[in-house]
């Protein structure tokens, strides 16, 4: 319960700080460089301050995946073992070796949290530069303030998870696409796939669609990642081991979890239901990708990259709703684009701040509630049989609220993409078309 209270406090306090900063007249007065320095310093100060309070003064031990998976894999790599052959890991082939580098510097799980805080600042800067190039100063600054003061970002950084690594590399890829460097963007995504987890490929279709020169992007992404996996396979490892290991895992916070009791009523086996959910997720994401490709097919190549913010936000929201294993930490991958969509969707600052405050609280605490109530690893049907509806009820309410937030982001992303691609206008500027992409929603709401 203490962990839940701490996460709620962080999410609420940081959210209120963000709301205050949005109302500050100084926000528009800073130069671009001055704003970048201040916003980076703010996120760094929040992260390091909480790190010091929690892990130095409080002497707390890091939890989550770090002690269970990150540290054992990193220490195996340090001893000269080969991933997938000499030891098991659910992560990408290079991740244990990057973890080994961190552990060599500081033999503690806390090094992953410290590194995540630093990577989070880099992610903020990359996303801000991309948003500024696309949407202009005002919208980019509002989104960056809300991201820097996101309680969920800070909580995930303190947990030391590699979700923020994917967010950073995704932001770098988007920025490179906006600047017309498709090959570099593809190579960056190859690094994300090889160095983090297989979920990094979730946004590859959107990046390919958004690239002005799609062949260069695909070549950079496919060749380097193919070479990496081929080298491990040549050494006798099975690079697909993470897919086998993760296939039957589930999480709360998604539609399959809530529908579990209904789908099992007819006597279907759990394995069959899980495979059906996997197929439904793939189908949903394929439909989204096909729709986005169809909507953007007529755009000039230079106008494609700015559509990535809404497209990535839509894909993330659909995945978080439809996947049977979609921990709220995965929202970090695309949280900046999702915030950007929200900035365009809410005309009033109060409504914007309120929505993101609720979203950040839900994202931060939902998994902790699942674990606190001892539902982890169990399907909702089995958990209800063991513990009763009264114990399960609070999590179901949280999950419904969380899915409602995802649906709102998905709906606003669809609306933004549909509106901007439906308008001809003949605009050739990236910035003007991108600004219309996000502002179109708020304009449409009056």
C-alpha cells in the first residue's frame, strides 16, 4: 500500500506542477535554447531528487523486473555467457550486454534506475525537437512541460525499466524522419530492436509509412537487425526465445483481461483463448496500419513525417487496449505523442491537465494494485474464483477507467488523422501541415 500511495503522490504532485507551469507567463518568454535547458533540468531534478529520496536516504531496494531479470542476465553476460544459448532472457540479444556495462560501473540494480532517468531526459529533448519542428513553439512547449512533469515517466524511470529506452530511440527515429534522414531513422530502430525488446517493432509500420523514402528506412532497419540476430543464431543461440517465453503471459489493464471470464464460459481451453486474443490484436493493429496508409497515401512525401505523432498515439492506444499482455509501463513508448494528441484535443487547459492527471495516476498505480491484491499472473476468472468479486472489483474499475482513457486518445488520434488527410489545401510546409494535424481536433471542437 505504501508503494501505491507513493506513486499516487508523485503523479498528483508532478501533475499539479505541470499545470502551474502551463499558466506561467514566463513559458512563452524563454528563448528556444533557454526553454530546452530549463525543461531538461526540471525533469532531471525531479528524477534525481526522487532517486535520492527513495534509494539513498530511504535505502529502498529496487523492484520490478530489475532484480528478477535485468541483473541476472547482466551478470551472466559479464561472465562471458551467450544470450539464448547459455542463459535465458526475454529481452533482445544485446540488452544483457548493455546491462553488463551498467553493472560493471555500479554493481547494483539502482544503476538501471539512474540510467533510465538520464535516458528519459534525452527522450524528452528528442521528442521536443521533433514536435517543435512539426507543430511550432507553443504546442511543443505545452507537450514537453506535461511530459517532463508526468508522474508515470518518473515512476517508470525509478523502477529502472527499459521502456524509456524504447521511447528515447523512437523519438530519435521520428526526429530523423522529420529532418529527412530515413536511413538513420531505420538504423536507430534496428538498435531499438536489438538492444531492448521485441515490442520495439510495434511502431515500425508507422515509421515506414511516415518515411519520405521508405526503401531507405526499411533497409536501415532490416539489414542491421537481421545481421545481429543472424550472428547470434550462427553461434548456436535461438534469437526467437523471447517470443516463446512470453507467449502465454498476461497482464491486467486491457480488454482481453476483462473479457477472460466471458470467453471461457463455453468451455474453450485457456490456450485457445490466448491464441485468439493474439490473433485479434494482430488483426486490430493490421487494420489500423492499413487505414493510416490509406489515409496518408495521397500526401506528398515531405508531409508524411508530421502525421507520425497521431499515428503512433493511435497504434499505442490500440495495442494497450487489445493486447493480452500490455502493462501500463508500455505506454511510455508513445507517451509523448499521446500527450501531443491530448494537447490538440482539449481546448481548455483545465480539461487537458485533468485528463492527463487521471491518466498518469491510473498508469502509475494500476499494476501495483493488481499485485497488492494478489491477482498477478492469474486470469480474471481464476482470480474471481479464488478471492471473490469484492476483492477483484477495485481493479476492474481501474481497468475500465484506464481503457476509457486509451479509447479517448485513440478516438482523437483517428479524428486528427482523418481531418488533416481529408483537407487538400496544397500546403507543402511540414510545419503548417503538422500544426493542422494536432490543432484540427481542437478547432473542430470550437
